[in-house]
C-alpha cells in the first residue's frame, strides 16, 4: 500500500504563498509605459526615445527613464554628457529636447562596466522611481533592459505600470523572446496590460526602388505573434539608415520633421494616447496630477 503524500503545514503554505507587493507610483507622473523586448539588439531604446519625443509632439509632457543599468543607451541617444543635480536626498532629471531624462549613465563613467548584483540594481531602480524629482508628467517612458530578470521584477513589483509595449524583429529567434516578454507582463502575479507589439526592422526599401521591400529578418512574424496572443500589432517599422545615424548622433529621427519615419512615429504616438484615453474608464492614473484635461495630456 503506497504511503500517503506528506502535506505542507499551514505555516509553510503561508511562507510559500504569493507575496503582496506595495506599489508606489512614480511621483509627478500620470501614466507609466514600459518599453520592453526581452531580447537585446531589436531597437528597443531607439523606439523608446522616438516614441517619447513623438508623445511630446502631440502635446504631452514626457519623461524618459533608462532602466537598463548594465547597458544604458539614453545618454548616447540624447547626447547628454552632464550629471544630474542632487541635494543628497533626491535627483533632478536632465531635460533634453523638452524631455525629462534619467539614466545610470548620467552618474557613472560610460567606459566602466556596471558589475552589480541584484540588490544594488534593485536599489538603483528604487532611487530612479522614488527619488527623482519628475515634474508634472503625462507620460513616463521606461526603457527596459533585455531579458526578464531583476530589473523587470523590481519595476513591476514596486510601481503600478499603465501598460507595456513589446518590441521585436520579425525573425523567429527574436519572437520567441518577445513571447516570453508578453507572457511575463500577463502573469497573474504581475498583471500589466500589454498595449501591443512593435515589429521593428520589418523590411528594407532601397532609396532608388521605393516600391520594393526586402524582408531581411522574415515577414510579418510579429503580426502572427500578435494574432496568436490576442494583442495589438501597433506598427511595422522598416529598417531606415537615417534612424540609426540619428540615434548615434544623439538627435533622434523624429526630430527630422518631414521624414516618413517621423510621421509614422507621430501617428503611433497619437494612437497610444487614444488607447490610453479609451482605457481611462478601466485604469487609474499612476499618480494624480492636477490638470485641466480629464483625457489625454495636460498641455
């Protein structure tokens, strides 16, 4: 006769049960959107900088938080070479292109690797979300690092996120990680709405053949993933050399007002604002900010 399976004591059940985390909003903000990829090299930071500026062009007040402690990109992409002011207790964001910015890259030597263990990373994220003097923002865009590790858990467990946008390329190896990223946000213990997925590097069009598209990394992979996971495909962004050049020069592509890529980012930003407006009856702002507008941005 088989032995009965031993059962856990009630005390042990409580210890192993799911934790309840107290989420403190990022002060001075209304809506917090995470830009994630779960994989490096798909253009997530480039997207984050351009969507932040696009939201600003729609009339929103925007902040940009670089949460990639090990590989910060915002200092280079915004060409910021100064340190934030501090009174010993809090930090003031650095404003560039009318965007309030914060990054570990502002505080550390860009040539020195950040060889930090989890607790130090968690402490840095807490500082950026609770001790930075963000001022009257409609949106704060959080540029997440690759993966689904300590930084992601620290953010989703410590602040209420309005939603997440997942960036991927069309190739299967990137989509496999994008799927994991989407699933992470949708986990019951995390429960962050996924606003949609962006297919970056969707195709390449030579300048001398404007009607020709080369699907270098595959075709419509993100579209298929979006359909499978019942989420929105927000945009298919082509490979454009000027976007890479603009990012490396510290002047994001959307600042080129008449370019097609700038117009596409602006349209996307308007759609994101409309999406948040539509959800306003279901979600609460992450921080009450006095505004004369009940919807959209407080410009």
